[in-house]
């Protein structure tokens, strides 16, 4: 894996997270009961389901993402070291 590609993917992820924070700001700045009072019953239920799903997804990412990143970094480092050792002449 090319490290420049990994860096561009991380930058893209950071941009997406920033955009998500901006879009969620109106929802997160108000108290949830204030937001849901204005909604019809079906939309209120949909919102609660989406919130629960979002929390579950965040917990899943929190528990699984660090090991995935560590594996990607280890693979990238081993590939880089292998390519460097192939290029350098042995003494």
C-alpha cells in the first residue's frame, strides 16, 4: 500500500467528518425532546431509530477501527521496508 494514498484517504476522511459535524450541528445543538416535539409520530420514531443505529455504528467503529488502522500501518511499513531492502545492494 502506498503511504501517499493512505494520507490522501485520511485527509478525505477528515474532510467528510468535518462536513458531517457541520450538517449535524442543528440537530446536536438543541435538546432532543425539543427537536422531536415538532415531528409527527412516525418521523419521531425514525429519528430515534437512526440515533440508536448511529450510536451502535460509532461503538462498532471504536472497537474495530484501531486494529484495522494498526494492520494497515504494519502492512504499509513492511511493504516499504521490503522494497527498500530490495533496492539496496547487499554487502
